[in-house]
């Protein structure tokens, strides 16, 4: 079982940047995929981005070209660089990890608020 701890959220103005980090309590080398979901008030949780152990990535259309996910196996950490933030990016961002056996683990979430 792995524990995931997110950090880096906060309040920023539209157009600015933030970088989220997700630190795992164990090596992420054996994790199939890691990524980020987000949930805005009154909305369902949505997938933002994923990165596989092989480095393949995918992004929600709403964040393509603005967000970048990166994975550092040596530091057991996944990062989400968010540029050109918009008010509609405001949400709680959750890190997740999926093992090859299909088990998913989640972080506690970090709040991102973008003011207009």
C-alpha cells in the first residue's frame, strides 16, 4: 500500500502558474500509472492528466498546452506544472496511483483557486 501526499496548491491570479507535487511513500517504479484528477464544487471528479511508467501521457482537452505532468522515479514524486491558469481550473486536485494489479490509491487533495 502506498500513501500519496499532495502539495503546492494555493490561490493565484488568472494567467499565473502553480506546480503541484505528489510524493509517494514507496517507490513508484512499480506503479503502472500516476496522475491527477480534480473536482470543482458541485461537479464530478474529472481526469486531468496521466503518466504511465513508460512515460506516456494524456491530458484532458481543457488543459492541453497549459498543464504538464512529469514523473521522477528517483524522488518517488509526480509533478503537475500548471501554466496560464484560468478561473475554471479552480478545484481540489487529487493525485492517484494505479498499480499493475488494478488497485488505485488516492491522495487527500490540494485546493487550487484561481481568481479572475
